[in-house]
């Protein structure tokens, strides 16, 4: 299962929403179920801030940090001592997802971008979860716990520190 496209998508869905998010921090549980009902669960913490900055710090089952800075992605994987650098220019304009979100009922919103539908749920005006089916037919659910919205986040949090001895792979 590939979960990085999911991260890129979600990172940018947090920057604009029907609730006007300018920043967001929360622990999360990301569950991905493939078309054979095989399930994998990731846990971690997310920090996101306008204009397009995010850090997905995965803790289990593997440690991995995914930085989104504008159109650049940096993935640091300590267990394999590797860093992957890539651009988002060939990806979907993820910001469109939330900009196009329309209220369905209560705290539930949906958006369709390039034929794919996303559901964003708020509880008590706080981002609670994001659900969708990705391009690999995986059902993806990300549940946020104890979210903090529109609180200052130091810009240094979004600057990746690449260890000198790690292999660096540049995509494109």
C-alpha cells in the first residue's frame, strides 16, 4: 500500500476549509484498508500551517517524517537512513479539495476533485476526520484526536533537518 500520496493530499486539505483553518495540530490515527480488506494502521502527529506547510510525524508502525513546504516534499526515514525529495507539480492541486467542499449535513462536507470524492468531518467546529478512497482503491480514514486549530506554530517546525550520512534520493 502506498500512503505517501495520501499524506500529500491531506496536508493540503488542512490549509483551507469550510471552517477557515489557518493552522492545525493533532495526533492522528490513519487507517488504510485495501481491496482485499487488508488493514494497516499508522499513528503520529500532524502540524499544518498556511500557506502550505505541514509535518506528518509518523510514530508507528514505523518512524517517518513527511514535510510539505509549498510544492516540495521531504520524506525522512530514519530506519533506513534515507531522505526522498520530490516536487508536487505533477500531483493534483490538493487545495482544490477543501475549497470545493460543500456541506452535506451537520458537520459533514464533501468535495470531488478529478473524479475522486473526499469527506471532511468536523465535530464541535474542530476537524475530526477525513475519509476517501485513493487511486489504489484503498479506503483511507484519518481520525484526529485532541485537535488544536488556529494556534501559532513555529515556522522552524516545517524545516527538515537532513542528517549528513543519510542517502538522499531526488525524484524528478
